[in-house]
C-alpha cells in the first residue's frame, strides 16, 4: 500500500493526539513525533522510482505559514451548519455528565466534603461555580483543579489516580495553581497559559487539561475569553483548516492564535467564543462516539 506525504502527515497528527489522550507526557510525545516527522521529511526529500522506472520526488506539502502564526480563516461550512443546527434546536447547553464521585473521594479524602457536595452529574455551570474561588488561596485552587479534572475525565476510572500523581509530582502545586488563577483573573488567558506552561508548570499536566483549568477559573464577562483546547478540538481544527495549531507541547503562540480564531468565528456567527468551542468539541465527540457524545 502506497502512502502520499499528505496522508502520512495526517496520520502523524492523529497519532500525536492519540498519544496525548493516552496519557503520555508532552515531552514524550514531542520526542516520538519529532522522530516520526524527521523520517517523513527524509522520505519526502528522497528520490523514488515511478512505476515506469523514472526517478521522481515525492511532492512536499507546504504549510500555509509558520506553525501557530497563521491568520484567522473564514468560518468552515461544517461549523456554520453546526451553529445553525444548534439554533434550530433552541440553543441547548452542553449536557452534564456522570462522574465516579466515590473514587475521587477515596483518592482525595482530605477534600471529601467538597467533592461530596457536588451533583452526581457535572456540568460546566457546576465546575465554574467551584473554580471561580481558585484565586482565594492554594487550598481553593486545588479543589477547583480536582473538580475541573473530574469533569474532564468523566467516567474514566484512572482519573483520580492520575490527578493525584500530577499534584504529587509538583510539591508546591497548590501555590502554582493559585498563582495561575490570580493571573487568569487579573491578566489575559495567554498570560495565565504562559505561567501554567512556565514558572507554574505542573509535571504531568498538559495543555488539554491545563486549558480546562484556565477556562473555568476565568471570571465571568471577561475578555478575551479563555477556551478549552483539548485533543478533540485540536483534531477538529486540523481537519478544518487550522492544522498549524496542532502541538504536543505547550505553546502560548498557538493558544493565542486559537483564541483569536474562535473570536473571529464567534463574531461572524453571532455567538460567544465558548459556544464555538463547545460546538466543535461536541461534533468531534459525536464523530468518535465517546462518553461525551449526545446520541
């Protein structure tokens, strides 16, 4: 079976997303992807034989621009259809999802009271109500982080253990999470992202869940809007003209570009950026048939 370079690069992007979803660290994924990309680059530049014995070169795919630096593009037809369908359905919100509360309480008994106070199904409103207190102190930031992670993992059984591991790998995690929340409240999403990617980095925490923390910690009616940029959203964006936003590691430049793109689409459609993010996430979930699919 022969593969074109474009097909190989598309497979590489899907593999990158799959590795992150499987829990591999950003550094590990970056190593895997770098080596695979180097091989594709080599193969693309190497001469090959055609079926008629003539020497030819694999055509190299040219990116539209440097990674993360592309200008916003127009609303994809698929997104416009998703938005119109959402309007026709009466502008429903994202459904709340069940979560294994007993497992989270068992893993974090020191926060059992806060966890037991949550509803058996978590929705964005529930998570935001808790996360808005993350800037109070380190303890509040940790509780906010736990609820965000519980919502993000859903019914995945290893969520509590993996979250415990992230907190244990960085001894001053409470202080770091608190600083990020304070920056989110007083600065911009990109500034808070840069802190979570830099001086307030938590080992084992990648952008997928990190941006969830940012989005829920942001005070209401704040601009620009912090948005979730997880693997499902990234994969959808890559398939709809923004493959330049794909990254296995933290990238403030890409995150800022993503927020700008979502704002452009939201302004065109006449909605808020979070609705754009949710419509994309829901569409990708429905295509995958995962636990967040709505049917």
